C-alpha cells in the first residue's frame, strides 16, 4: 500500500505566470490531479494513500496526513495559496517526519535485529517547485539544508531523515513567461540543476527540469511508473575485479573505478499474489556486532551498504530451508553481470562489521543472474550460510527435533547471532 506525498511549493514566486496564462501554482495543482488520473488506471491504486504538505511552518503545512480522507486532500489542494517563503528544507523535513510518524510503533525498521526488506511501507514524495532561491527567516540559502533536530521519537536511530523505502522526486517548473520559438529538445527530460537534485539522488529518486506542458505530462507518466514496492540499497565491490571475458570490449578492460563498482539502486520486493503482502524470512545484517555494555544502539544509515565479491561461487540451497529472492533494478552492475553470461555461478554479498572478528563480515547471500539472463537477483540467506547450510542439512534438523525446537531455523536463526544457537546445541 504505497504512500504518495505531494510537497507543493507555496512560496510567493509560484504566482508568476507562464505563457499559457496560468500561474506555477495552478500548474502544480493540475499536475497532481493529472497524476492521480494516470495512477487510477492501475488496479493496484485502490490501496494508495495520498498526503499533502506545503511550505507553511509545521504543523500548519500538513494539509492532508494519515487521518484525512481523499475528499479533504482534494479540497486542501484546491485551496492552496502562494504567499510564503521557499522554506524547502524545513518543509521536506516535515514530510519525512510525517511519513515516519508510526514506524517506531509498528517496528517496521526492526532496529538492532537486521533489516527486513519485506517489512516496508513504500513512499514517494513528489515535490513541485519553481526552483528559485531557497529563502527562510535567516535569508537566502545556496544549499538545501534540513533541520537536524526533530521531535519525532526514535529519529536518532537513523542518520538520515528518510528511510530506505522512501524516495524523493522533484518537478522543477521552468516554463517561460513568453512562448519559445525554438523547438523542444528530443529525448528524456533532463535533471534540474537546483539544490534539490542532490537530495533526490541521495534518496534514490531524481529531479525533472520541466520547460513545457508536454514535458510535464511526460514526467507524470514516468513518475507513475516509479511507484514500485522496493527498498534502496548501496552496492559496492570488494576485492579484485573478475577476470575479463575473452570477447570483452576495449572499454571493459580499463583499469580504475568503473560505473558497476558502486551502485545506488532499488531492489523490488514483490507482494504475495494471494495476500498482497510481501513474504520473507531473513534480514540483511546490521553493520555492527551487539555490545551488551552499550546503553544505546549505534545509528544506522538509511540505506544498507552491501559489498559484493567478484569471486565466482556456487549457489547453495537445501530442502526445507527458505531463502528470499529480490530482483535488482537495472543498473551498470546488473548489465555487467548479465554480460558475463554466467547464470550458474554467483557473487557473495557481505555487510562490513556484521561479524565479531571480521571487518568484512560473513556472507549472508549472493548476487546471481537469472537462468534466462534477463535480470539479476539478490538471494538473502541465513547469515554465514556456507557454514550453516551443510550443518542444517546433516545434523541440525535432527538435533532440533530431539530437543523440541521445531521452529528453530525460522525463529531463532534470523539474526547475526545464530552462532550462539549452534554453540548451545553443541553442548547437548
């Protein structure tokens, strides 16, 4: 059930008129209604939740939140007035706080127990602004700054104000006041050069520089396609590159950093067709080993940092031990793996500092091309699965049965600390 939050610029500069005779604020309102019509064509839109935030100071800037109805959303949208400053940073922080309001209560972030991709509340923030200078009570700002402090409990457990299932997209209106005689550029809509763009990219989204109504409609259609159930992850290579293929092109043989070495992309978390809810078993490990003497948990990054080794390994699966499979969003990394045409080998993945005596940690899964070579999947397994799976296949299930731990594999072995379970069993 995705959340679609519209952040509308209501600064006074949104009153400027375009050659179409409408103000930027009118165009923004129309864009929201057009987006909702486009989204309504998908049967999955019946579970959508819409929210509306403008540039007024919190809490007055929240026009439609968790409790407001669709009718309230539409009424507040039509009543928006452009009279304030361009307080983009403060308003964006309000939007993130609104999205994160219930996460600590629901336990969706699972702090200190690993990150579960199948526990998610996908949200897209669509900001519509004119891209003018950022202004506030302290004057004009050259960069986008979000307030560091927030009254939201639990916010100190994540370094960033957003979460891995929240992405920011910005429609920056650049429609001129006079009709242009030059033809519009062909191809996709370019990203904008305003201070908003880096924030969009950090969350896994992007900005659009809109110069005409046609480009705006093109952007809205693209945004509808961006509504995906998934989480954003940082993938980074560790160790040497794999040996080059014999027929590899010359550019693939270059030394030094390559685009596929580091990617910041989405993994798709598909819902169960019967229930509409994602199902999973294993978490992505935390980037720290638990310290019993520490009174607090170390804050985590919004996006997990997963390292992959380019050493070919054999995929491991045994009967009655579940695994989770997530498709990667197309990227230079997926393209590189598919070009190697090796669907029967895999690259192991790690989270640094997830083990007590290893900086790199132990493998918790692997990247593998599909058999049809049309996508790359992330397989998430029990932590240190190359050691654990053979033990499970030979002795652990029998030991669990004798001890009465019927649900041990699914209930006790979910976290990094499964070694403690093995040590306990070894004493019997």
